[in-house]
C-alpha cells in the first residue's frame, strides 16, 4: 500500500537501504570535481551511475558531480532533486526477469542557471572543478539554432574559462557525452565559436589549452512515466519523485585526454582508450542509426512502443539487412568487438519489453539525428559503390512521417526544432517528390546523387501508394 512507501531523502537512506542498495560512501564528505550541464535521464543512468559505482568502490570523494540545469524547463528536475537531497533511484529493466533498483548518490550539488547564472559560472571557475561534462542533445552544438547564444551552455562555459585564465588557473577538461561522431571536436568548434563572439583572444587560448576528449556513450534510457514511479513503490516500497529507468546494457568509452586529472574510470568499468573513433562509429551508425531506421517506419505502421516494432519479424529482417548490408561495410574493425554479433544484440536490446521505450522518442529531433546517424553512412556507401536502397528508404520514411499522418490516417505530432519547415516541404512531396530534400544544409550533396535519388524516389512512391509494411517487404 502507498502508506508503506518510504520517501527518498538523505535521512531515510537507512530505511530505504533495507529494501534496495544505497550509497555506501559518506555523502556529507562528497565534493564536486565535475560540473555536468544538462541533467536528464541519460546522464543519471550513465555518467552519474558510473561515478556512483566508483565512489561505492572507494574512489575519491572529490569526484562528486555538480549538476546544472541550463534551460527553464530544467526547473522540474531541480525541484525533484532538491526534495530528495539530490538522491534518485535507478531502475534497470530486464526483458526476461525482475527489475533491479538502486539509489544513486553521486550528484553532490545542483545549480539552476536561469535563477543564478553567476553561481554556475563561479562554480565552473573554481579550481576544484577539473571536468565539465555535457548532455545537451545533438542540437545543442549548433550555435545558429540557439535563440540566445550569449546565455546558454557555451556562453557559461566560455565565461568560466575566461575567469580561470584571468586567475591563472588550469582550464578544466570539456567532456561531451552526446551522441555525435567526434563529439569532443564538435564541442571544441561550438565553444570556440561562442568565445569568438565574446573575445577573440579567448577563443585562441581555448583552442590551444583546453582538452576535449571524444567519448562514446550507450544506454537506452526511455522517458520516466507515472507507471515507473508506481512500479518502484509497489515493488520496492520506495517513493521517488523522478526515478530513472534504463536497460541492463551500459557502455562508456573515453579518450584518455584529461590534463587536469580524472577519476579512475577504469575501476568503474569505463573503457579508457587512445582512440574512440571506431567505437563512436560503431555505436552512432549501428545503434542510433538503426533507431532511426526503425522509428519512422514503426510510427507509420501504427506502433507506439519500440519493443513491439522490434519484435515484428518484417521490421527485424529490415533492420538486420540495413545494419549488415549498408552500415557495417562503412565501419573499421573495433578492438574486442564482433560486429556481426553486436548487430544481433542490438535488435535484442530494442526488443526488451520491460524498457517500454516509445517510438515517438526515437522520432524526436529528426533534423539533428538523421544527419548525424544515417547520412554519413549513406555517403560512404555511395563513395564506395555500396548498397543504399534501405538507407534511402529510411530517409524517405522520415519524409513520409513528416507529413504528420500515419498509414491509418491518425495524426502524428512532429517534434523537431525545424518542424514547421519539415512538415511544409513534406506536404508538397506528393506533387513534387523531391520537395523534402530541398534543405541543402540538411542533405548536403545527396539530392545531386542520381543513385541515391532513384532509390529515395522509389521508396517514397511506395510509401505513398502501398504503405510502410509493403515498402519494407519490397526492400527485403
């Protein structure tokens, strides 16, 4: 019963600990060595979890995390964490067995930039902070899309570095944990671009002195629902305002480039390597790209949950062919990884019924994800003479999805920062089949490739005339 649920707070940890694992380290002695911008579900299921694992294993208490909310909507996370002394529950959902849960305590502080921008900057400028990490989504690296570039993530970071330089302090390392190929280099470009607006000399100093290690991050983390909160209480008797749910699998590969120091990530199961690129390409093109390959077709077919679509034999065969024939040939060998086995494991991860990830989530921010996850492999295949029929169909499925209605005539809500422009072009494409590809910034060069365009037009015509399932079947 609800009355038996224990509210999660620091003073209730001994009681919560009788039900699920809780931090074994002394949180009163925890100090921040990392500032993290963008505390959402993924950060809490991934980086914060690894830090908690390290701390539970006896790692230094100076490697706690200071979380920062940058956007006004982050107020909800601020309030939830404040009410629970920055504690939260991580629920791991297995497809073939019971859930597991544990309390994560590695977030030592939380600051909210819209309330006190100065406090955030000064925290980042403090010598104790040696790493600033980011999960700001793929679109957060595009300064042109930021309506207030002088107030956001990059402005905060640039000003903190300016103060450190003025005070003679070593710069912190900037570690992107977003799903972007060469995410460290992308972060460097974004930050130096911001710094150039403020002070050209600062941009040069950042380019010369600040480290931006590349990383590869991987863990499927769906949006937390009220059902998840209720399940935590009913199964474990813990009342958590905002638990985070995830799949069992987790991987983090980090380039070893931290001049200001880093935690002993190896002790927490992180792969610290000299070159992240092969791992990045593998994950971004196979996992993230396959999420895109699944999402729009699944939505058009009427699926709402990812695992239901991934269990559909037709879609499974399409995904396997997409990975094996059109993505894997673009990848270099990855040390310690059997790429063929990895592809099969991905489909099984997508099929986990306990995770209950939504198709709608996969289809959000398409104009950031498709160019990052799908189009690079297409270009590589075109350059090498490889197959692109399935990949072109993925792009066509996005175009058809952007019309805003599925094959059953039900409305689709297109969630994208370019939604109005995308939908406007998509709704012209029955008369002008190439209309969706008019945005040269998104599709750079592909509309000029005859082989791609032929495959794209055929797939789009099939989607219009025969529907998504028949289009997939024809591709098989």
